[in-house]
C-alpha cells in the first residue's frame, strides 16, 4: 500500500506547493514550498529504491481523451538516475531554503514547477507527457533566469529560448514520427522500430533526437546560451538545470536510441556522433580555461562533461552496431555512471559558486581570493567538488572517467580499420580534454579560495552560518561514497543497460574490482584505502619525529612588500595555454598609447579580447541573413487592401487551374 | 592476500623509499662529473631530508588550512603508487594495479602541488603553477596514449600483468609501436619530473622555475615531504619505464632466488637509467618555455603513432 | 425545355450585367446594375423552383428579390447619398483594360470548370461556369477599385455568383442555410455601410488607397 502512493506524492507535492505559493503569495508559504519540494524528492528516492528492489512499475490513468491513457513508468535504469537526482534536488531545495537572503515566492513557485517537470519527464511513459514536461522545463528555467530583473540585457534569454525551442521542435517531430510509425503513444511499447523504419530513416530520427536533446546539453553549436544563463541566473536554477535537464536528456536519449529505435548497423552515424561529441568536449574544456567568472567556468564544464558522456554513448552505439554487446554495455554503464556523478558534483560546485558570489558580492575570479581562510567550511566542500570534477582519486569523477576511458580501449574487438583509427583518436581527444579541464578547475579553486583577496568583498565576506553549509555536506559525502564504494551501483547499472543492447547481462564487478573481459580492473575501494593508508602513514611518521613547530611569517617577497596586486591573476595563469592553443582562441589584441598625462609618463593600454567564435561566425551571420531575407519579403506587405485581395485572387486562380 | 605477498609489497615499498634519495644523489653526482667537478656525495639527499624533518615550519600568513595538508596528501599518493607498481616481481604472483589509475594518482599529486603553489599569494608560486599546468596539459594525453598502445599489445592495463607478459614473451612481443611508446614515455618522464630540458631542478631563479616555484613557500618537514615525494615520483617513473619496456630479470614467482634476482636487476636498471638521465641533462640545455609545446607535441605524435602502428602494421 | 432555355438566357444575362457593373463609373449606375443582377438571379431561382416543383426555392427566390434586389440597393443608395460620393474617380485599372481582364477571367472560369461539368447536364454546365466567372469578376472589382462602396458591391457580386452556382448544381439548399446566408449578407452590408461612413469621417475620403497603415 505504502509504496503505491509514492509516485503520487512525488508529483502532487510540488504541484500543490507551487499553486499554493502562487495563490497565497506569502513568504512563509514559499518556505513551506521548498520543504514540500524536499519531501517530494525524498519520496522520489524511496520510490526508486522500491523499483530497484521489485522491478519496473507502471501507473496509468485512464482518461477519455483521444490520446489513450496517460502513464508513468520507472524501470531500473531510470530508478538509478532518479535516485541520485532526487537526493541532489533535496539538497538544492534545502540550500535555497537556508540561504541568507531567504525565499521569494516567485523562486519557490518556479523551483517546484521545474522539479515537477523534470521528474515527470524522467518517468513519463506517454509521448505527450514527455514533450509537455520537456517544454515546461524550458519555460520555467527561462523564467527563473531572466524574468526577475528588468534592467539587464535580455538578448541572451531570447537566444536560450530560440535554441531550446529549435531542439524541442526536432524532438516533437522525431517522437511524433515514431508514434505514428509504430501506432503507439506509450513509450514503453515502442521497441526496435528501426526494423520498420529502415536504416536511412532511423538514422535521421536518431540524429534528430541527438540534436534535439543536445540543444539542452550544450552540444556544439547549440551551446551559446549556456555561459550567459549560468552567469546571470540564481544558482538554484543553474544547479537544477545543469543536473536535472542533463539527466532527463541523456536518459531519454539512451532509451530512444537503444530501445525505441535500435542501433542496427549505423556505424557512420555512431562515428559522426562521436566526432561531434568529441568536439563539444574539447571546446568546452578550452573555453572553461579562459573564463573570468566562476559560474561561466562551470557552464563550460557542463558542456565538456556532457560531451564526454555523449562520446561514450556514441562508442556504445559503435560497438553495438558491430555486434559487440558487452563492450557496448560497459560503455553505456560508464556514461550513465558519469551522468549520475556529474549530477552530484556539479550541483555541489554550482551551489558553492552561488554562495561565494552572494557572500562577497563578486562574481569574477579576478576579484576574489583568500576565501579559504575566511570561509573554511565552504572551501573544504568545494575542494571535494573540484577534486571530483577533475577526476582525481578517491572521488567519484575518477571512477567514472576511468570507466569511460576503459570502455574506449576495446578497438581490437572490431576489425574495421576506420574504427581502429577512430577509437585511439577518441582516447587522445578525451585525454587532452580532461587535462585542459583539470587546469581550468584548478584555476577556479585556486584563484577563488587561495592566495590573497583581490577586492574588499573578498577580504570580508559575509560569514556563513552552519545551516547554509549543511546542504553541501550530503553531496560531498555522496561524492566520496560513490568514488569509494560504487560497485553495487555499477552492478545494478550494468544489469539495467544490458537489455538495451540486447545481452542478458555483463559481468563488470568481481568482488570489489571493476573490470571488463578480464582486461585489467580497478579496485576503487582498495585504491582509496591505499591512499588513506599512505596519508595516515606519513602523519604517523611525522608525529614520531616530534610535535610540529609552526611559525607564521610573510610570504617570500625578496624584500619588497607584497599586496593584492603582486600575485598571479587568473588571466595570467591561463596565458601560456592561450599561447599554445592560439589558433583555437583567435584572440584579438589591441595596443594603444594613452594620451600623455605628463611629459615624463607614457601610458600604454593593452586590451585582449577572446571572441565568442560560434556567436560571431555562425549565429550572427545566420540571423543577419534571415533578417535580410525578411526585409526583402516585407516589400510584399504594402499595406494596400487591393494588393492583398489581388494575392488572394491570384492564388485562387492558380490553385483552380493546377488542380483541375 | 597471503602473507608472502604482503611481505613482498612491504619490502618493495621500503626499497623504493630508501632508494629514491640515492638515485637523486646519483644523478647529481654524474652531472657534476660531466661538469668536471667532484660534486656532493651520493648520500647528500639523505642528509638534506633528515635536516628538513627536524626543522620548524614557517608558513605564510596568507596560507590556509590546505597548505599544511598538501604535503601529506602528496607523499601518501606516492606511497600508494609504490604499492601498485611492480618492482621485484610481476605476473600472477604480483599485485594488481591499473596503469590508468596510476596516471590519475600522479595527477592527484600534481594537482595538489599546483594548489600549494597558489597558496602563498606570490608571483613565484603562480608562475610555477601556471607553467606546470601548461606542460601537464600536453603530457597527460601522451601518457594515456602510450598506456593504450602498451595495453593493446599486452591485452590488459594491469601493470603487473603487462610486465609479466613482456618478460615471458621475450622477443616476439617487440614491435615498432612498443619502441615508439617507450620513446614517448621517456620524454614524458623528463616533463613530469621537471628535468632538463623542461625545467632546471637546481635553479631558484624565477624565470626558470617550474617545480621549484611551487615548492618555494614550503619549509621544514613539509618541504622534506614534498622533496621526498618528488624523488619518489622520479623513481616510480623509472621503475615503470624499466619494468614495462625492459622487464628482463623480473621475478615471475615468489621464490627467494627469483626475488633476489628481481631486486638486483631493478637496482641495476635504476642506476643505469639515472646515469642516462644525468647525461641527457648535461648534454641538453633548458629550453625556452614556449618552445616546450613543440617538444611535447613531438612526444604526443610518437605516442599516437605507437597506437596507430599497432593497428595498421 | 422552356425553363432550361430561360435559365440559360438568364444566366447569360447575369454575366452581361456583371460586365456592365464592371464598366460603370458612377455610383448610381453601379447600384442599379447590381439590383438588376439580383433580380435576374431571383428569376433564375423562380424558374428552377417551377421546374423542380419544390416550394422552398420559391421562398428563396422571394428572399433574393426582396433582400438583394430591393433592400440592399436601397441601403447602398442611402449610403451613397449620405456620403455624397457620386462617382468613382479613376479606378486603379482603366475601364477598357478591366473589361478585357474580365473577359479573360471568364475564359479561365470556363477552363477550370470544364472537367467538372463534362458529365453533367447542359444547364448545370453553363450556370456553373458563369457563376465562377461572376465570382472572379467580383473579386477583380474589389482589387481594381478605390472606393469602399465599390468594393462592397464587388463582394456582393461574388456572393451572387456563388448563389447562382449553388442553386444550379444542387437545386436549392436547405432553407435554414439559405436564411442564414441571407442574414449574413445583410449584416455584412450593414456593417460595411457603417464602416464606410466612419472611414469617410476619419479620412475625409473613401479612397482606400489612403489606408495603408497595415504594413510590415
């Protein structure tokens, strides 16, 4: 009895909370709304556990609508993703609740509606439910990011809406096509449609679905909205958007490509997708290195991680198309695990970045620094997040990136020379990507928290209460737990993705070691134990030498007193890599001599700008061409009644003549 | 994990700990000989470490709680790695340790060290950190590709398995891709351990510092730990290079004779590689910073070729 | 047979009157021609009613006569008086040219309806083609004239043409539909009259070429 009400709780709580806040417009009701959201997330987590224990569950409502009964369903794969996502949602809800500025009614309403649409999209079994939930996700995130402040430049918001709706259009077309072809509106009833669609059409459908979901994931070239949104929106919205929207997109994408349509023999398509995803990941990493604002770094970081996930999914498609089921299952498992990990650490990082921005009043790293001394708790949890996103042991990012690398190292199973060239290239790209991204994250942490504060706001940030820090702790613990003891989760993941690639099961976990086809495994528990043991050993050895005598002194300054400006800047940190990859960035440099303030002083002004390549070379010319075309067509609209009537008459006559 | 294996592991770790400062001393001694001076004793690094461990620590006022934690993490990571890497024995009798994980543990070490460089809020540290990240951004793909080619040839990414495979298969496993991968890893060894031509380990001039710049703020036992960790890293790289590409003499079982042979052979190989390293350092000059990407791209191309040649040839 | 000949004759006469409407430049002449067309249309309906013997078509004929033959022309004359417009000043397309184009439109109408009527009876054939021609001519009149009143007449002529087409092919529609259509037309004319007055008040002219604000 009890388990049956969980899905209803999950969906009804946020809806009623949003409606109540909207009607009553009271801040206390808004606070209650966040509590409702957290409760809904907890019930979603409980429902996922129930499904993991007992198998797939479906709930349907028979309505007398023409679209047959609406239904929601949760299978083990969805349950795993929903479990981690809902735990993250609960933490984000608590974070919004406990933030010092308090709650706003508008924020509470949008948060609840967004969460509702995300959860609905994850469990939707009906085509219409999925599409409506996706659309409401876009709308609520748009309103959350741009509706609030009136004085800012909203062109970024319109760009977001345009790109998202382009993706949504592709999705609506693809899913409608699938529904019509199969005659089903229930998603779980659509299976293996590539047989009835034919290879060319199913390739087109898969590509449309990829591009449609990719517009939300930041696939090249649909990524232009990401930095602006992350830079301007409140961290609550970005934490949800980065994690929740990505989870929904990848989950439904995997289900569609492997389940509803089926991969078949689509080798060229898989290689194309891998190529596009690799470029996305590289671009995200390169741009993350050069951003001045912490939230923009995290935006490009999302793009990079999604690129890696899509690369691995493309590799799974490639293996599947050659009939190698086990490597395909391993690759899918690695991708989904990285997705789950990304949810946890990205939410942690975005919440941290938001807290820093609100506590200091500064968003740019050029004006931060030294926060590890004034906000030690936040710096500790943020370090956990940064170590996770940079894929370092013993945290969760390391395990999932290891798994993603390993899944690409199976080229010897396929004898096609194209694949044998493509997979090593993919590994090279992934390796370059992770190395550059690690530099970007290091820069993010180092210049925000370490060193000397670079502005007054960073000097004296508003102190953090423990309640503000509390929501970060479960996420940090989850990062560590998923890094050290993730094998039960991986076993479940492997079991749930195996049906998608058509094999009964794949052995990925032996004892506590993760491996595939006995080709060398990773024991995350053992490795973490070794690391902890090593550190402990050092500590004990040093204690044995006697107590530490610590004296505080000045930084080595060669005799000249140091101030906040004599330390490295974030721009300077990434300058060598800018020089190495100058073809990628195409920086625009301007050196100008300032008018002489006095005969003895010469002023020189150096300005370097990194152009937004995709915006300037692709989108702006495209929109300019569209506007030019529209201007030419505008001449048809002369305003004269006679002209309009003449158009009607001519059309009528032409139609009659043609159709006789 | 039976007692024999545990004992072997402990012996290996102790061996590495003891031998690392010695190897640094050997490198310095050989370099001084090439410069026609007698140079410091090979035991000097031990004396330096002992001195540092007994000194008090001076930390900058700008440094945070992380500053004093970093040396423990770095040395702990290197100790962890020394457990994973096969030293005396390999194959079924050895331990399991993934080569890919080893690269990531090295990454953890580097990450922490670079953060330490940013702690003091001085330009030396920032410069060292920035240059280290530039070098590592191009070296890591090289390492990973070399691992991929070695894994493809031997069929596994497990270090002990690879070592045992090459030891037991003899000449038929030799292939051009192995040679290319060895060349790529040798260049990576120089880059990762801040050796000439990438960095001068003996300098303290800010224009030439990479590794030393990051360690500038450390003192006392923290500095001792960081120095030991860096020496240990160099030794581990040399061990990987010798036991993966020249694994002759490594023990494939747990017999005492075999182990003694394995210990002797690795000691000999390490000495030879150290001497070779010293000679390379003496012959070459440190390169300008922005010429380094060229060299690194060469090593990246070598590793890419290693992978391609395995599949094409 | 007599009735079929009569219908053919009347249909031809309707076409001729449409051309006459096209040719007139004065408002009074225009309205009177339109009234004549409507009366002839009523006559066609009456003959058809006589031929088929159904009573409600008589009613329809009577309605046509009263509404379109008498009431609307009276209203139009009233509007014309009130608005004090007497003549169409310089149509957009000159009279000779517009007559030629109307001729062309008749040919097009015959061409278009040819496959439809090849299997039907002769009277239906003819009437359908003529009705489509009247529709085209009415539309063309709306395009080529400036004054709002003339455009109203063009619309009413289109309606006439459609009506002719309907009754000649289906021999009458259900009464309720007919009544509905009449009511529609009456309302349309009333509204157009009000608008014409308003336009004149605002713009001091009924010249629709002055109303070009609805542009991109």
